[in-house]
C-alpha cells in the first residue's frame, strides 16, 4: 500500500527555479507517468520523492504520513536511474544482490530472492556476466531487477526506455507493465517521449518549466488539454496551432487566418476575444475522397515525409505555415508534391491566444468551455 | 554522376573475419540509395569499398561500367560525409570554396557555385562565420555543402545525422532529400536507423551477416519483406509471425484453418511448416460481436498499449497471440473483440526465414 502526495514542492538549483510549487497525488498501485520535455524538472522531482535530494519548500506524504524529513533509506522507495548505474566490477548476480547485501541478509535468502527477480525479468542466463558484456536492453533489465529485489512500496523510474534502441523499446513497454503487474507496487516514471506515457501509464502528470500543468487519466488529458502546451506535450506528434482572428461579416462570426475562414457563429457566446489559436492534431488530417459539409479543406505542399516505425509524419507548407500531419501507415509523399488535406470541424480545438488556455472544441460549443 | 555496380564483392579482414560474404548490386545513376542494417552487418565495410577507402578481397567495383576497383576515392571522384562533421579551420565560405580552389576553378565561378550551395543548405547568412560557432546540425550542413559543391560521381554519407539533435536532424533530412531531387546525385546513405532509410531513400539495401538480403523500394521493403528478419526489424510493431502448418491444402494456425488451395502449389515444395505473417494494421477490429467463421475470430484482449492516435492491442485466443492496431477507443483489458485478417496482406515465410508468398 502506498499513495504518494507531493505538496507545494519547490527547488532552486544554482539560481534556476527547477521546481515551483509542485503538487499532485499518485494513486496506490497505479502506473503514473511524469511527462515533460528535457529540463522540465522530472529527475529532480523523482530524487526529492526518493529522499536523495531535499526540497527548498513543500512536503512529501506516503500513505498520508509525512516523510519530508525521513532519510532515503527509511522510505522504502526503489529508484532506477536513466543511466542504469550498475557496478562495473560486479557480475549481474552481484549487482542484483547488492541492496540485500547492504541490509545484511543471509546468503541463502539473498540467492532465493535473486533467482525470483531474475525469473521475473527473464535474465537467469545472464547472472554470471559483467555489465560490460550486456546489451542496453539487458542492462536495463538488471537495473530494474536490482530495484525490484527490495520489495519497495514505491518504484521510481527515470526515463526507463530512453537509452534503448527502438526494437528493444517496443518490447520493453509491454514487458515493464507485465513485470510491475506481477510485482505490485506504486510506479512513477519520468518520460520525455509521449509514446512511453501512452503505452504504459494509466495516469499522467504533465510538467513544464518546473510547474505541473495538468494531471489526470492519460486519455482524459489527451482529449481535453487545458492549455496549448499540454496539447503539444501529450501528443504524437505535437498539436498544430494556427493563429486566427475573430471577424464579423454579414451577421455571421468567423475565425479567420490567411488559409482558413471558419464560421463560428454558433460559438458567439463563448468567443469574446479578438485572437485565438486553432488546435488541430496531426492525426485529425486526412486525404478527402469527396467534398463534405462539416469539413475544413486545406491546400498544402509537402516539405518532407518522415517514416517512424509503421507510421508516416508528413510535414507540409500551408500558406507559409508549417503543419504536421500523421498517418497510421507507411505513405511517402515527395517534397514539393501538392496535397489537399481535410479536417472534420468537430476535431478542431480553440484556445485563447493570449492565455493559451483551452476555450472550446468547435463542434461541441460550450461543453467543456 | 555515375551508376555504381558491385560484382561478387567479398571482404575478409585480418584474423579471418568475413565482413562481406557476397555482394552484387547496382545503384542506378541519380538515385538515392540506403545501406541499412544492424551493427556488424557489413554496411560500413561495403561503403568503404564503394568509396575506394578499402580494396575488397574479391570482386569488382564499376562506375558507369568502368572498373575502378583499384582506384582511390579521389580518382573515383566520390564525395563523403561522415558521422562527425568535418569542418576546416576557416570561414564557412572558405570551407565551401575549398574543393573548388584546389581544382583551380576561376574565382567568379567559385563564387557562383558557393552561393548556390549555400542557398540550398540555408547557409547564406553564415558564410562569413567560423563553423565553430555553428551547432552540430550547422556544421554538418557545411560538410554536406563542401561535398556537394564539386559535382562528384557519387555522394556517400555514413550515418551523417546520428549525432545531430532531433530538431536540426529533421531539417537536414528534408534538405538532403530536396538537394538529391534537385541535383540528381547518385547517393549511398549508410544507416542503422530504419526510420531514416524509409524516410530518405528511393532504394534500400538491407544487409545482414555480410550479405544484402533485400534491395527494394521502402514501400516494398515494408509490405513485402524478403524474410522474417526484415519483417521483424522494419516497422513498429514487428510483423505478427505465427507458426502454421499445411495439411490437405489447408493452413492451420492455432485452432484456425484457412483454405489456401490457391497457394498450395507454391508452398508444397518447401514442406508443411511455415510462418504466417500479417502486419498489425492489416487486421480489422470490431467491438461488436460478429458471426464466427473463417473471417471473424473472437479474441481476448490481454493488454492495450496506447500509441497516441491509435492503440495496439495484445490479443490471445484460438491458440494464437497477435498484436493489432486500431483507432477504436474504449477497448479494455479482458474484453473480447472480433478480428478479421486481410487475406491480401498475408505473407507466408519458410521456417528458415525466406518469404514465399
């Protein structure tokens, strides 16, 4: 049993505010991701929860009990570092056993526990090898095994997949879930790649510039980003944002930009400012087969097609603006090709340009406004 | 520009290390080619043989039909760009002008060529700067520019973007693609990154264990992988590969049976045990119950892996496991879903790995 509560945690390192008034709660036995770009404060936050770093202000609670001043070794937290941090002179067995040796367990108990976690991580064949003789994926497994051997209540993982090549990551995403489902415990992991969050986490804490921007179930935050930054961070690829101005013409209300003229008369009561940002997810674009009502069309020129795994990310130029579009299959368009793109109006998000806060979705005026 | 042809290339390093077992391939004039494979597959060795940095133990190298096997990179007139950008200790302009000055080109002509290349690579504003002031992406653009400026017979790039930050990598990829289209260079691009090869190249040579195992367009490599290694290595997730056997003109996989009388003649010479391959996006998913039969199969969802716009379902049932991509939301672990495999997308492989169908 362990819930984690972080309350108003702040930390300044060398005059830089790394964390500012950070507060959130992590549910017991949940898989929660702290997602944010490099430098957002994720590692510092994990270190403060683990107790290896102290906050300048704020409190940490485990199961409602304050642990802010409890030393790391008494917190029953296990941490896996991004660099894996294995002892190079010890073999795999020695590395996994090291936390128990420090606790002076007898060697028979240690052996039993090492074999158990080695079985769970599927690394029984590697026990006699040195870290230098392991692949990146194998080192990762050893680092996790060493964290798991302690039966901690809370496991903290700092970018557990970042240093692995893409085929190993593909397998490890489901592997990590299996391992922790079998093992139990509360898992909090830092990620900068949203794919890791989508694939593994139930809950997400979006962090940016040392502040928490939004928390919640992954798909809820994905569907209802509160700000443009959340729309860019929890997305694959980031949400497109187009500036548009509110204009009145012939009794109708329009959001207008160089390429778009969107009738927003039905949102008259909600749209009261002059400038907005239209948010369109890259996967909302499609190649239209016919012209339909309720759809926005854009003519664009291909800049480049990127193929990632089995997906295509096509960057296009639309009236001097760069847009990112996404297709869930392999499709290559050559630079310079002209394309017509379509977006269903219901898929368009509207944000306030000055505050960057979510205002409404186009099709469901006011529902979330 | 030149057509590059390799014939019966073998290469053995001291200590009897067989780096290239056999390579015969033609890179057509004015095409963008990639050598793709995991580390140790022999791609760097082959690149060096093409460039003239290494003389093969056996086999011949031809540029436009001329045997250049014993010739140096200079004699072959190849331009090279490496993983770590090589820039000279002089201004960006002088870096770009250097290969032309060495050749004694008139000043006016040099100026014109440098301006052209600088424009292509968006270096116009940086010409008077020292390359040390540029970021890694900028330095690599200078290195590419210096290679491009002198109309080489072949342009060889060895993992040129692997040390560049992701933001500039994207710019460089699109620049390189544009430049190749404009200048119609014969390019050979060496990479371990399948995304990069699929993104850039018109033709990909996939290498494994010292051999070229497929040379094809990116679409073909993805859709028609020559063997199970490529089916696994290319694409996220890997292609589903399911054990199957052929009995009386039927393909049995798990508890399923497919009538394959149309393929029977093709499969029969290879025995009765195969792999049945299908990509995760070529399986339809329905949350609504469907009549069970040959086409729709009920399966249990063991795990839902989010991909952002899509979900990857780990399914189990009928003695099979497979991974399926869907845009359907609201499927939970433990749910039963109905799936239908697209027959036209099924690939059959021998147990030794090679694709038959």
